[in-house]
């Protein structure tokens, strides 16, 4: 499946396969760089511009959360080069304008500044998971074991702990 998703003629079949591949990255079963290489190779043959844009968005989201800084640079370089090689494609132009229009509509200066930082960040700021360590997971486990007074908060912390653990596993993956 990993090498033939772009060869499927049916959009729905491609979508199911791409979702499976994205889930593999989220579950730390496939390195982000392998996903980026797969997407870069498929970009020329993907006939659906909306599907390609959605895949690029997913790639950025996965890269910002599951890749080390070096892997993130490698993934973005692969994807940018592949996008530039597509005739008539201007990378991200419409999405950037839409983001700027949304930014301009924010009336509050404090929120506008925070939105600007997110818009212009490289995906490695405090909004992403970048400082996950085994010690961090141990502290979360201690918090959960101590028995939070609010069961809803404990559930949220437990869910995020699982994500943090997958980030650690994903960053330890080596490309196939």
C-alpha cells in the first residue's frame, strides 16, 4: 500500500489509503520522513488539488508534532521541492492569503499577536510537542496515579500522555 496509493484511480480508495498511512505516522509505526517522501513522490500524479492540499496540511501537522527538528527540515524540503516541480502550482498562495484575511479579522491585539506567532512559526514553538522526554511521561504518570480530583481533567491528561508517548516513539523510528 505504501508505494501504490497514488496509483489508485478512485479518489475514495486513495483517501482511505492516505488515512491509513497518516494513522501509521500518528501511531509511531511510520516515520514522518517516510510519509513525506511518499507524499512527495505522489504529488505529481495526484489529480485532486483539494486532496493534495489536505495531504500537505496533514504533512505539516504531523511534521510539527512527530518529527525531530532535523526530520522536520528534511520532510519540509522534500515536500517543498515536490510542490515546486508541479507545473503551474504556486505553493500555499491561496491558503496564506486566507490565513492573512482571518488574521486581519481578529479585533483584539493580544489575540492577533498570538495568531501571528502561530502563522509565522516553523512549527517548533511551544504550541507543539517538542520537549517530550521519558521524565515528562513519568511526571504525568505520577500525576495520574495521585488521583486527580477532577476525573475529566485526569482523562484529558491521560489522553495527552498517550500522544506524548507516541511522539517519543515516532521520533525514535528510523526510516525504512
